[in-house]
C-alpha cells in the first residue's frame, strides 16, 4: 500500500514547481556564503570548514525549515483544493500509508536539496581555489541535516494537513527556526525540533558539535518523528475531513 | 453637502467592511503577533544580563539590531500575510463574481490596505519593544521617541513596498508557491544585502528594512567592546525610495487591472 501511495505522490509532483524552488533557493545562500567568505578571508582561515560555516550560517538557521515547509504545504494543498480530501480518504489505503507516502516524497525532495547544497558548496570551494575535495565530515553533516529533516518534515506535514492555508505553516517554520537559534544557544536544541537542523548540519562551526556522541541527536529526531507521526495518523483516523 | 459627505463615507466604508468581513475567523492578527513574539523573544535574549557599559547603550544596540531582524523576518511575514488574504480569492475562484460587484481597482486597493493594516500593527508593536526592554533591563541611556517613530515609519514604509510585490504575486499566482519562495528568497537577499557594498545593497528591495539604521557600529578589537555612534538619516535616499514605492504600486496596479480574470 505504501508503495502505491509513494507512486501516487510521485505522480503529483511531476512537472511541479517544487523542483524549481529546490533548485533556486539554495543558490542564493551559496552565492552569499561564498561572497561573505571572500570578504573575510583574513579571519576565516579554516578553508573548506570556513566556507561551510558561511554557507550554512543562515541557510540552516532560518531558511531550511521554511523550505521544507514550502514542500509540505505544496503537497497538502493538492488535497485541500477541489474537494480532493474526499477522494483521498476513500482510497483503499490506510491513513498511515497516505501520510508516510507524503513523508517519503518530502524526504526525497529534501535529500535532493541537501545534495544540491553540497554540490554548490563544492563549486563555491573550487571558485575560491581550494585544493582537492571537501573533507568527508562535511558530506556527513549534510546528510545528518537530512536526517533531522525527518522530524521537521513530519511536523510540517502535520501543520499543513491541519492548516488549510498554504502560507501559515511556512511562517511557523521561520518562527520555529528563530526560536531554535535561541534554544540551541542555551544548549536546549535537542528539545526543539527546528534546532535539530542546525545541530545536524553543524552550522556556523568548525568543530563537530556532536563529536561527543550522535545518540542524543538520533533519539531526539526519532522522538519528534514518532510524536508528530502518531498525532497525524490519529487525526487522519478520527477527525472528519473538511473538503 | 452633508449628504454627499455621508454617501462618500459609506462608499469608502463598504469595501473596507467587506474586506474585514472576509477576514473574520481567520485569526489574521496571529500572523503579525507571532512574528512580533519572535522579535520580542530575540530582543530580550540579546539584551539579557547587560553590564553597566551595555546598559548605557542598550537602545542604540536595539536600534541597530532590530532592522537586521526585520530584514530576516519581515519579507516572509509579508509574503505569508499577502498570501493568506489573496489566496482566499484564488482558492474560492471568487474573482469573476467579485468584479460584478466591485471595481477591479477598488478590490486591489482595499485588499492591499487590509494587508497593510496588519503590517502597521506589527510595526507599532515593534516600537513598543524599545521601552519594554529598557524597563526590563534598566537601560541608562535616554530613549529617543523620535528614533522610535522613525524606526516604526521606516519599517512600515519598506514593508509596504515589499507588500506591493507580494500582493501582486499572490493575486496573480494560481499556486502560492511562487510568492512564498519570493518571500523566502527576499529574506535571504535582504539579510545578506547588509554585508554588500552600499551601491549594490540599494538595488535589493528587501534590503531597505536595514538601509536607514540610525546608528553605526564600531568594534574595538583590543578592548573587545562594541560601541555605537549616531548616523545621519539619508533624507534624499529615503525620499527616492518612497517615490519608487508609489511608482511601483501604480505599475503593479495597472498590470493587475489589465490582466484578464
């Protein structure tokens, strides 16, 4: 059933503008990050790591979560329009499969975005004449950021499912990112899903913030995923739809 | 004479009342309120536990920091506001019916004013953060009411110009992804424009939230201390921006009016 849901969601995304957003939005922090690095080469002496700090400085703090929010709002908007909720809920598949199908698609687009960010990072590094390829750590941080997107993606899907407006969940994601910055500075990032992105991507830092162990990060991600997934399935099963 | 005035007032009131009627139970005030709370939280966090030296320039720091926060948050907040109010017409496919009851231009203007109303609420709220933080942390610097009014006015005017863009994007896009991505990109560009050379930064619409900061920052590396000195208000640049804003609105309005439903 899940396989069918994923296929259906994939079909909905064919020729969608979502891919354009995934391609274009990361280009802006890439240009800005590289430009900012070039402006401050006297104090940024960590080569690839310094460039990474400039790339992720604002991308992961404030814009990654709203971007996931855009993807989620787009996927649910299709259901909120033209009475599609009625069709969706009468399909011979379970609510869990419907939601999981959408989540898989969100993760696919997010993984694409993250890999695109990494490619742009490598291009940026080459443009400023860094030798060789970036250290493997940075690829790991990129993928870890994608892992954190499981929790955020589930939360944003839940918000976009309940809130019929396209824009409000995206605004919530930006507000969540701002609060996440404050909480991660207070070392409470593990308790706030939006802060997990910054922690995962090791934004604005040369040293791995999770060198002490990945387990708390993984537990936190899993906890938020299960919590929001559970609430979503409960709501899909128990609440009447507003078509 | 009196009857003519009454009729005109009624005429004005009707589209305004209709707009606010449409927004009922949408809890629209929550959008500026939510963003206001984020800015408040950030400002309180950034100003907490000040030393005597910091207390003596607490307001200058806030006047410097707040436009930066506006650059980050306001473009997306405006995109959300405009999208929320315009999308109801797109989703409900109400435009054809609406134009049989209301002039196209009137609809465009009043929708815009409705959005601008919530923007004004947000900007006024921001003005309150200064005395609030001052009282909370006991700033010893004297708060300049003129600077507070100037901050509110600049944020509101820069916001209305960005709103012009978001308004037309939201009204013309069947899919709200474009205006929202524009808002997101605007937040990025606005923020980074503050690090650009002056001439380039002035070409970025979203950067104007931070273009009229009343203080410049100096950093003493040896003492590791921040200090702020008053900066002159670029009157000519501001007037030019206002004229551009009006012209931009008129161009967008005319584009919208010519567009087929």
